[in-house]
């Protein structure tokens, strides 16, 4: 049976790529798209979600979420990576119908989980503010969610420490307080962070082939990736981009693509290491220990790149 997911997102170039995977793959039922600030403003991210939902006939409910973090000063949209309106050179028309559920995202999340206990997977690929607000509103949902899959964090394997700060990944850095609340809640979380996503790569040639063979979806992915690839080329000297948000959806489809490591996870919420993610994986209890009272969560520390790229390509081509 297909996994029912609510996709919490700040679309976002790689968010759009991930949404198309969730829409295309038969193992996923995309129930809803909840939006959050991050790659763009909440207005742009919500418009982009509505545009993608309508253009590709995804049939998901769209729900507007948080406009800023719980406590920290907002970092602002990542224009240098995602462009002025968050999807690079692809701009959702200003008159895109904003057809959204009237509830705030945190309320929608709580209502949906309570209506389908044990059946809904939350896939979060932006700042985790909506999920933290939902936990604050109704802590009981932690016992009713099937699982939570997060694209975020960096745990230092093979030198993957951060991408917007020396020790922080962007989604976690945007709202570290929310992330710490999500990772220490009772629900099962799998974190697909830079340790895995930096081990997979959409090359320029791979994206060209998607354009050639993938119909409208392949053409869109190629178009939306142009601004992204210019950033990777100019700033990192790479011809292509890392597979960030699509990896979280791929985990739901096939967890065997990833190598995981269990252990409690905490987030640094202040100071020069703000946004840093830490996992205690040794199983020991220490005299001063603010980890061991929390449940183990799974951190992805590697990925089978070849299988991931095949899974993504096959799904997108199925839309054609």
C-alpha cells in the first residue's frame, strides 16, 4: 500500500524536485502540502506550492504555515541559492490561484494525524517550525504519527558538517529551537542530512537526460535547476547539484537505499555553533547527559547513489 504523506516544504528548487517524485511514485500518496518560510517568504513558498499542485495535477491539499522561526532572528530567504521567488528562473504567475485550507498548518497537521492515527508520515524538507508548533498545540500527535522523515542536519561523517555555517545545515539553522523539539519528541524520526545528501549528485548530464526523456516534468526539472546549477558552478565549481530534498522522499519509498545510525539527537540553539546537530550513538549514560532521556532517532549516514538516481529517473519518466 502507498504511504500517505504530508509534505512540509519551503519550495524551493530541490523541494519542487522532491514534490514531483512524491507525486510520481506509486509508493506515495501525497495527501497535503504544508508550507513554511525558508528558501523564500511564506507568500512565495505558498504560491509555489499552489502552482506546482495545479500545474501537475497533484491533487493535494495546500495549507499555509509559519512565516518565521519560533525564537531566533529570521535568516531571510536564500536568494543566492534559490532565486528571488525561490524557484530560480521559474516564477509562479502572480495570479496563480491560492487555493488553500483555511487552517494554519500546525492545526491541519494535528487534525489530519488525529483523524488517521498510525497512518500518516510527515516528510519535512524545510525549517521545522510547523512540526514544532503542532507538537506544542497537541503533544499527543507524537504517539499517532507513523513516522517523521526530515531533510536537514549534518553529523560530520566524511567531513559533512554544514552548508550555511561551519557546523549547521540550512533547514536546522533557520529554526534550531523547532528542530530540537522535533528530534526530542516521542515520535520516530529519520534524519536525511548532508551526510547522505552530499553523497548523491544530479549531474548536468543527468538533468539533460531528464529533459530529453521526461516529458513536461523532465522539462520543468531541467528549467527549475538552471539557477541552482549556476550557484553550484560559481560557488562550488561543480557541474550539477546534490540530491537534498528528493532524498527524504526516496527514504519513504525505499529505506534500504540508506545506511542509518541510531541514537538521541539534539540541536545547538545559541552561540557560534547555532544549528549544529549532534547525535549520541555510543549507548552510554554520562553523569552530565542531556541526550539519554530522549528516544533514539535514525540518522542517515550514507546512500546508494546509483539506486537513488535510478529510482528518481524512473519515477519522473513514468509521468511522461
